[in-house]
């Protein structure tokens, strides 16, 4: 494991904020291999160094991934000057674990969002190579029809010249449909439907790969995922 700053290591374990930790470290409450260390930028190797806080051994937290039922009105970011972020929905200890949204949902899109501090997992999910299918339920202005289904299958050309890979459109009747895409371009589903003259009124993500949104969570609810859940993301 590469060496990292003492304050960063302790912050990643959810002990306190970087700012609070600088003060804590300065006061001598943290030791490395038995000796008090008072500088926050001291470099530690969490695998070989014994790092203690008030005498208790602190070990590297395992990687964590959460499922969040993103509500409308919050942004998929870790911080924002003006807007409430998805991290603001979590308890303080989780806000300090280095979690990031795995891909993005628009502020006015709800549904399944993963948050992870596992960089490898995050990159694997969003990599075009993985082609993980995301399923969205959309309510639109107008009524999608079989012509739209065909156009999605063939791969759409958006108004600004962007080309989309073939995608699946499933008609649910009236103004509702399911859209399945393997890409994650900016506002992709809204732009795809708009290109067919079907502006989106409501959009909700239901699944990522074989992992379904747990509807019992309710908007703003979240839960930790285990290895089985994470494998489902890469299955269809
Ligand atoms: N496509 C969109 O247009 N918006 C989202 O939030 C996700 C996919």
C-alpha cells in the first residue's frame, strides 16, 4: 500500500474531518509505532505501521459501497457550494469515508445511485468496456410507439450530432416507458427521448446491471452492499 498522510488516513476511517484531525494530531493523541506524532503530514503505511488514536489501534476500513435511493433535488456530487449533495444524506461517519457517486444522476432524476470508496469498482462500473446496462423508467410528454422502439434499437443520432449505441425502449402504455442504455453520456436518456419528440417529465433509475433499486428504502434511504450485490452489477 502506498504511504499516505496521517490526517488523510485517519479521516478516511471516519474518525473526524481533516481539519479536526490536524488539531487532534497536534495535541499528541495519535501515535505511530509507539511514538506520538504531532504533524498531520507524517507519512504512514497503514499495512505495516501501528497507528493508534487515544491508545486504540486504527486499522484501514475495508472498502465500502452503498446503495442510495436518490431523491429528487439533490446533486450527485461530494460537495457543492449551493446545492444539497448525495453525501449530505448520509450520517457524518459515512461522509468521511471517501465515498463518491458511481456515475451520476441529474438533480431532477431519482432512483438507484451507488456510492463507493473502491476506486477499482467505480471505474469498472462506469467503464464503457464493461457495458453495464442501466434501466430507467421515464414519463414523457407524448406517447412513445413502435417507431421509437426501432429508432432506439438502431442507435440514435442526437440533435447535437452525438451518436448513441443501440439501446432498448420498452413501451409501458400511454406516456410511460423503460429505457435501457449501456452508456452514460451527459443527460443521455433525456436527450435520447427528446430527439424523438418525447421530452421527459419524470425519470427514475431502477437498476444497474442485475442490481435492482431496493424500493423499501424510500427516497433518501440507503444501505451497505455486500460482495453478492456488487457481483450483480456485472450480471444481467
Ligand atoms: N440520463 C439522463 O438523462 N439523466 C440521468 O440522470 C441519467 C441518465
